[in-house]
C-alpha cells in the first residue's frame, strides 16, 4: 500500500502543478462555481428534493475524470517519464492502482466540494424556505455513487491510456467510451417494453433518492470491478514500452 | 574449448564456459560461477576488489589503479585459460541474449560479463542494440532467447530484484519537469523507500555534488539539458544502486556541458562504488570513462576489451612516410606489394597500411630505389576511432581477447 500511496502522491502533485498550478486552480474554481453555485441556483430547491439530481452526481464525475486519466500513461509516455518509472522497484499493480486512485481522489474531492457548496448556495438563495438539506441516506448515496462513477471513469481512462501513444489519442478514445456510457442507457430505453420504461421514469422522478443512488452504485460496482481487473491484466511492463 | 572473459555466443556450437569474475562488495558473500548451461560451479577461493574496505576512489590515479586491478584480474583469467578462484563476481552477465522485433533482430546472442566496480562502455551506432540491451537487463523487455543476470538475479524471472539494485538514466532523462528538482529526488527517494531523514540528507548530498543545491526549488522545465542530465544522474543514484545504467548521457550536450557531466559522473560513480553500464556513441567519452568496452553492430557484439586492447586489435598497422617524389608510378609500385593493404597520398606524405606482421623497411627501401626522397618514417598511433571504424566497416574480423570463440 505504501507504493500505491507513493504513486498516488506523485500523480496528485503533478495534477496540482500542471501549467504552473494557476490554470489548475482557476479551472477548479470555475468548475466549483458552475456546479456548486450556478447550477443549484438555476434549478432551485428541487436540487435537493428530487431524485434525478442523483443521476447528475453519477454523470458528473464520469465526465470530469476523463480529462485527468487520459494523461496517466499516455501523458507519461509522451513526456518520456514512463520508462524511468517502470525501471524502478514499484510493482505493476501499485503503479496502476496509484494512478487510478489519484484520478478518483481528484474527481471525488471536486464532487464532494461541490455538494456542500450547492447546499450553502441554495440555503442562502432560498433562506425563506427553511433549511434545504439532502436526507442522510441520499447524501451517503450520492457520495458513494460519485465515488464509484469516478472509479469507473478512472479505470476506463487508465485502461485506454495504457495503450494510447499520445494524450490526444487517449482523450479521443475516452470521449467515445464516455459517450457510449452516457448515451447507451438512454438509447436502450427505445428498445425496452413501454411498461419497463414507465417504471424506470417513475423511479427516477418520484422514487427514493437513496434507493436510486444505491441501485446505481450496485451497477457501477460491478462494472468497476471488471474494469479494474481488466486494467490489471493488461498492465504489463514488458508490453508497455512497445506500444 | 577456448575460454575467454567476455564475448558473444557463436551459435549453437558455442560450448565455451563463462567463468565469473568476483568481487565482494562491503563484505558480501561471493556467489558461484555459471557454466553456459546454467550449472553453478563453486569456487573455493575468493579474493576480490573489496571496494568497501578500500579508501575512497576520488582522483584519476585511483581510477587508474582500480582499472589496473580490474584488468589484471582479467589478464590472469586469460593467461590461465580458467577462472581463478580469486575473481570478483560479475555484476552483469548475459548469455546468448537475443531479442527480435517483428522482422528485425535487435540483439543477437549477446554474451558478456561486466565485473563489479567497473565502468563498462557499450559502443555502437544508433540502432545497434544498445538501448534494447539495457531494457532487457532491466526486465523491461522479454528476450526472444538467452538469459541475463544482474547482481546474481535473473533479469526476467527476478526483474524486481534487479530493478531494486539498479539506477537508470535512459535515453530521455525521465524527470518530471512540472515539479522542482528537489521534489523529483524526493519522489524517487520515496519510491525507493528511503526513510525521510536519510532521504533528505541524501537528496541534499547529491544535489550539492552536482552543484544544483542552490537551484533545488526551481522547476526542472526551465533548466538546460546539461542540468537536467546532472539531476537525472543524481536521481539514478539516490538509492545507492549497485549498478548504474546510463544510455547516452551526454547526447545532445555541448562539449563543455558534456565534459562537466562526464566529470560529475565519474566522481559520483567512484564515490558511490557503483558498476556502470554506459551506452554511448562517443568514442572520447568511452575512452575516458570506461575500463572495458564492447563494440556492437546490428545487434552483434564485435569486440570486447579495454580501450587499449581494442586500439591494438581493431586498428591497422599504419606508417606515415614524409618526403617528396611520390609519383603515380611510385604509388602503383608500392600499392602492388603484397604486404601493403592500403595506401594514400596526402600532400607531402604517404599513409601506408601494412598486413599483419609485415615490416615497413622493405617498402622504405623500395621508395628510395624508385627515386623518392624520404625525410621521416613514423608509425601512426592507432586510435580507438580507427579500431571502431575498422570494426564497423568490417575491415577487421570480430575479435577481442575476451571474446568467446566457437568450441
């Protein structure tokens, strides 16, 4: 685990200082401003009461993580730092998990900052409506679903980045994957029986947010496990330098 | 069966044994020799170049002394035709190491041993197989056939153990340019699990040695290539590796920066008592730094020996005759002599290459008889460059006193 922590620290350090750190900080602030302030203000108190925002917290990390993970291996390869890293004593799995972990931590932290910022914004803007809060189970559900969505995106990103020779190539492949992930379920609704679709719509609009969050978490968990195992299986030092 | 210290396998018929040169490092127990079939041969007597108990090697005199000691042990092996019991253990050993990339054979049956504490130089053109060799030795590539060990560990089945003992500066410096110099070394110190207190002292020590301590907080991306290379060498040494792999460390540097880097490299390598495996295509660098040189072409090791040996073996016997009256007729007459392998006129002098064992006197007599006026006859010193080019151009057969000849 110490090796994983070392790689994770390295990755987070690199992420935090990219382009001198200023652009990273500004981008981060812009992101928090958009997701944590503007969006809740636009939507209003429904942001905490309805079920569908849970879906948003599942989508957002997935979208965000692609910008980080494309850089993981392809970026190192492009900057010629990968071979030196591979020539160290770090085990394969530690490098891989460290990189996935860094992406997850980065994105999950961003999400977790947006969550309370959104609540604060709503409570200031709609102070007359009394305290606006997620139910504890919904809050936990959102945290879990955001974490698992970040893990899904990170594993997928690392898996793609493993074989991509440039960051651009990795980003293109990842964008395609995320589009499939996001649009795939929506498109699949067209082929479902009508009563199934109705039931799903009712669940997402009127259902218990916590139940939706846990249902999503269970789905993500299965996909995450598969992707992490696939990435571990594909990560082979002796093949990385040839790609 | 012909025994030699270092060499390349000569096909399936190669039955030569590889004996091990041993050194104990800080009282480390000596290991066993390997026969070509991988069968260990125990040697009872162990005398060594015990670097740990020897005084620090700092100056060029010490380096010369170390080189003499290493070479003397090689000489003994050759004279006796057997590995003496007091030989130091090899830091690197390959046997028939081969690597193919689709249709290209990047490395062809490489067999060699690098004694501990020596600076081994691998000379060859771009694409000769030097980088592939380092990658194979670090377990970053799998061999097509053959095997290799570093510090007694198999490069493929025990690659992690190998990497634990190695420091590397590959073709690209591999530094993280977004972060500072000190952060780069700190990161690698953490990777090598050096405790914080020791790590900080070590990082400072290394940065001071390469004169970068004052600039430790600067982002590496703003630095010159020479500074980056120095920092990369410091990074490679942060965990006190037993073997240091350097892949063309001075490539792309201006002569002053290259000389400075070479000095730093030599000082660090000697202070750290590390075995160095240096890939280079700079002959001067190889000559200055290396105790043993290997010349590689198209994946095949052509020659192996000390720089002095290679100069002697690879180069032609050349004489410079200064004078006048070197007409075309005279040149034709000289050229037709069987002992002359090559002849060229340069203004008022002739350069004549002789076949082995032939003397210059008959040719000088012939020149005088043909009416030429001779002012001076001088044997031209062979240079490593001559040897290198002769080998590269196939003018001399692959050779070297340490090459394993086919049994």
